[in-house]
């Protein structure tokens, strides 16, 4: 059985965490299965090869697929697979289908779904944010996707409403939380460096996916968070959770804070989760960085650019810890005091640990539903 994993990669560490979650869980349930990824925006050959992934190829001209022109002997020799070899598709795009990312991703997926269904491929959209769907092209394409997929998992209440408002209540549409919460982390070699410290996880999407007011305010907001942490006697550091534009943003934040703090860039997503688990607290804007925090019982404050952030904190029972970049300075200082003060921290840890246990049980149930479809 060949399983194609879509929507994951290595630059964005949340996407890499989702890849590891699939390999850990599905690989354990189906030890004889093989996994494949396409090369587009998903890292280089060596990164895929280290995980034992086959290389999905897709040569196409004028809508005609030409991969069959590569002799099967060469494909076997070099670990290359075609669309026609795939039995199951697991889509873990995170947040691709909806107005905020334009119509291309949704239309491309609908095109692929049409071809897969003709061959009897099983199609599962793993938990991810979805919607809103206001464009006619997106509405039509996503409706087709849902009607032909075996399982569709909106990740939060708002996403679920966007989907059901579009297609109605359906047996194959079920809400489950993000599935990286049960991924096994790795401890970094220098674990003591991060023990009991606070980290800030920036996100360039707060610059290019928000209003002008939020965008221009974001760097200053992060710099103020750092200054408050230092003022409370802590040694914060900035943790990079996406390798491309977040580094430049982190440097701008450090300069504006006027604090000489460390910027940590770890290439292994599992070690990043390990680093977060060692921290006393997190202030972040990367969704999976916050999942790695809350799922390990680490208090967090967040600001975000879509509904998925606010929904995450509501589901963990702490909606007050979702912040606006325009929060008043005194209110921001008080919020940071709450996650640094030992007494209030204990209450927060108890609350999120309780919610985390529930979410992990839900994730296990989600995987059982996935396995049932694959086994059919």
C-alpha cells in the first residue's frame, strides 16, 4: 500500500510536525505501508530520503501527465512513484482551503480529487483550519472535495461551521483537534540551556496576512513582550518556527526591544517541540508552536492572524490568553505577569493539562477513524 502525504514540508516546522505525526501513527498501524511526498515546497531530496519517503513525481504538459514515460525499472531503482501508484491520500495542509489563500489551492485539490476517485483512491483531509468560503469558485470546488472525500476533519468550531454552512451536516465531516499534540518530542543536546526560560515565537504571517494597523504594530508588540519578560527577571529567547521570513522578523524584534537576547534556529521540528516543553512559558504567533506548548502543559499567550488561534485557546479553556497586538500596555504587562507568577502559573498549568489530556484522547479516536477507512 502506498500512501501519499500532502500539505507537509520542512521549512515550516508545524508542517514538519504534521509529517512526523502521520509517520508515527499511520506507520505504526500499517508497518508494511510505504509513504511518498511530492517535491514542491516540501524540502529537498535528502530530507525526504532520511525519513524513508518515496519521491512522488508529476511531469505534466498542457494538462497531460507524462510520468508514465519514465520506465518502471528506473522508477523502482530510484524510489520514484506516480499518481497511479497511490492508494491513499492524507492531506495535512494545515490551512489551505478558504478565501484567505485564494482559489488556486482549492481548485487544484478538486482537480486531483476527480482523478483519484476514478481510480478508487481513499482521500482523507486530516484536521486543519478551513474557510470561510465566499468565492463562487472556491465554494464549488470545496463542495466537490467534501462530497468525494472519505473523511474531512475541520479542526475547530469556526472551521466546522464554515464547512457545514457550505455542504450541510455530513457523515464524513467530523471535528477533531490538531493531531500534532501526541507527537513524541526529542530533547535538544543542550537541554539545560532552555530549562525554565520563556520563549517568543514570531510569525511573518502577522505582517502579510493582517490589516495595516496590526501589521505595523506587530514588531513593537513582540518587543514589548520581551521587555516585560526581562523586567520580571527572566531571560527570554526568540525561537524560529519557520525558516524563511521569520528570521528577519526576529532580528527586527530584537533590535526594537533593545535587549541582547538569543535567537534560536533549530532545524529539527521534534527538537523544537522538545525545547518548548522545557520552557516555563511561550508567547507566540505560530499555531503549531502554541500546540506544542499547550499540549505539554506549558502556559502560553498568543496573538494570531486567523480564527484558528482564538479557537485554539477557547478549546483549552483559556480564551483570555489570546491577545490583540493593540492591547493596552498595562493590560499586556498584567497578562505576562500572570504566566510568570508561580501561583497563577500553577492554576493555568492545571487547566491546560486537563484540556490537553482530553484533546489527546480525541486525537487517538481520530486516528482510529482514519485507520478504519484505510483498512476498507
